[in-house]
């Protein structure tokens, strides 16, 4: 079965960077399906209130123009993928007109359970970018926990991965997602890394926390909680078909800020993508957010996969 990737396209340099990322990772891979989606919001459009009274009236001229522009962007994106190793049967395109905002519509579409990942190019950098441009990606980072979220910031040239390792079920789920997506890619390179906080620590995980997902026998054999689950992460990757020789363990370091440390290690080891398992949206993460939030805010020319 093909892995199903939804990519949000808006004709900007940001979605162009996201397409480049797909091409570098998956160009020529037959088991990937790319669903290019462009959202046209009709919220606030002149005369669109009439649709509530007369749904047969059709869209306003302004919305129809935006639909035509969106379709042109999608056709250009499709042609670009076809030129770079993807087959006709691997690509679908769709314009969706929504009375909600663009970010909300993308979230609703992605959360219906049809996709293995949602890919979005980020507009702007961190909090400053959000302030000046508004940010679809910022909304999705906060709200989209139903499907793994791939955020592409700038130009990502390396296809190496840094998998953030810690003793939590969310971290193992991130490893499982990475292994599933990259199975069948023989040249994949994955670095396992754990950043040790100088101050504070999370509550120690218990074996019971993992049994529901992976079963008692697997946990008894492979959980190495005292070793931050380095073995368990590697085992999940190999269970997904990743060659053990393509997985390396980086030396652990201590740092005041794990997010800054993750980005530094990714650059030092030439990794273009950081994969992080994150806690649910309802869990308190403090004023500055969790590690995944802070990593996302500081990332430049990097892809961040948020799982959970």
C-alpha cells in the first residue's frame, strides 16, 4: 500500500520549497502517493452569504477567479513532480472551496484519517514570521495532532534524519512513523540523539505506558528505559525494514535548552529533518511551549516532523 502524503499548495515560494523536499526524499520511489490540495476560502467574499439562502446559486466571481488560480498552481506543482521521478498514478490534485479559513480547512481535511502525513511549507520564521505574515503552519502546529505534521522551513538540502530520542511512548511513535515512511528507501540515514537537560526532567516512563501499543512480550524484550530507549527506537526502525547499518547513535550532550541542542546537532551532523514525538494538545507545556514547539520556532532551512 502506498504511503499517503497530503501537501498544501498555494503557489508561494514556501510550497515550492515543500515540493523540492518531496522530490529530494521520494523522487523515483513508487510506494509514495502525493495528494496536492489547494484551499480557497470563501469566508468574507462579497455575496457569498447568498449561498446560505440559495445553495444552487454557485460561487461568486471573486471566488471562481481564486479557484482558477489555485488550479493553475496545482497543475504546475503536478507537472514539476512528474518531471522529477513521480508517476501519473502517484499524484492527485484538488481545489477545495471552504467557508472556513485556510488553516481550519486544511486541518479538517487532514484529520479525516486518509493521510499518513501532512506537508506544509512555513511562511516566515518563528514568532516574528507569525506576527508579520500570519501563519497557517502555526495554527496547524497547535491544532493538528491527528496526523503527523511535516513543516518545511526554507531550503532543505540534506536527506539525513535526526530522530529525537527519549523515554516516552510518543518518541517511539515518532520512530515508528519515520520507519514506516522511509521503508524501501535504501539510502536513508538516521541519527538517534538524546539531549540531557541540565535542569529538570520529565517523569520517568513505566513499562505499562508502552504495553498497550507494543504488547507485553515486545516491551519485555526491547524496552531499555534506563538507556533512554536507544535500543527500542533502533528496533522499531529495523522492524519497519530500515537497515541497521543506516542507523547511528550520537553521543548524548547536556544543554539548558533541548530544542536549541537538537537544532545544533542536526546541523553538525548534516541532517535536514528532525523527527520529534510530541505530547497531546491538552497537556500543559509551560509559557514557552514544549521542546517540539521551541524547536519549530527556531528552525531555519530545516524540516521538522511532529508526531503525536
